[in-house]
C-alpha cells in the first residue's frame, strides 16, 4: 500500500497565529523526503486551514503526487482545472463540522457528480470519490465514471477495540471487493492511526491510505520525519 500524508492540520496550527509558522510547504517536503508517496491537502470552502496559495505553491515547487480534496462546487472545479493536481478526492463538506463526518452521498446526485468530474478526468486528473462502505454508494460511484474511490474508515476507526470492530471492518472488506470487481481502484482513510491501521493489510489490493491527523499529532512528540517513517513501516 502507498501512504499519502494529509497536512491540513499543519495549516490549522499556522492559522492559529495568523502568521507563517509552521510552514505548510516545509511540512510537505519533509513528508516526501521521509518516504511518503504523496501529499493530500483539503481546500475547504471556508479556507479554515489550507489556503489557495498553499496548494499552488506545493504543486509548483515540490515534485510529488498532490491529492486535492474538495467539495462539489463550481469554485473548486475551476481551481482544480487551473491547479491540475495528480488527483482530486471529492468529499462532502459542511461549514459547521469539525472534520468530515461521513462519505459523499453519490446515490442522490449521480448525474451531478458525473458531470462535475468529467472535465477533471478529461484533463488527466485521477478522480476519487470519498464514500461510506455501502454497496449502493459503490454502484453509484461506478456510474459516474470515477476510477478510484476512497472508503471512509471513520466508523471502523471509532469501533476499533470494541464489540463493533469486526462488523465495521467487514463493511470495508466487502465494499473493497465489490469496487474492485467493478474495476475501481480502492483507497481508504479517515481516523486511521498507529494502532488500528494494521487491519488494512487484510483488504487485498488496497492501493493507498490517506492519513493526516494521527501523523501530525505524533509529530509533536517525535518529529514529522519520524512520525511519517513510523507510519510507513506499518503501512
């Protein structure tokens, strides 16, 4: 499996003072130099952490696979087509949420999403849909033409070490198998950490994990380079 590191919360810390420290670009560079396979940045509509300048500076100055997380809005589509990142992950977004609360409801907006991602795909961007591990969502994702999905692992992560762990893991396992049978490449992420990530190895041909909060949290104590390398060993 590959590891993409989400550096959003480096920007959260920077924005707490409204200045330039810690530097988001420096964080991205350390992650890549430490062996990460890519950098994920979520440009939210309210710009609560990552800013426009952050994604363009990383794209233009660092040789890495940049994965842009973004909502289904005309503004974000225009930014993505100008930025031309390696990949885009389409996520749901609510202004009041602390972090992404669940997967994108593709079923209720199949045609909208199909039309939204078409120009991204036409411009060579790998498009992934961030969805809950549910059969109907996977089938809807397949309808849109997206060749990648990212399974939302939040429920599994919260259930880890509880009686519900196996139930939530099996949802991921079965959903990954279904998606792969349809020719969709499967990524996963949200809530994965140094204790629960090992079970992702039980899902055959899982392509990439996108992990952020736990790595940045660990970095406070042991440094970002070591935090990335520790996660890489587990992944």
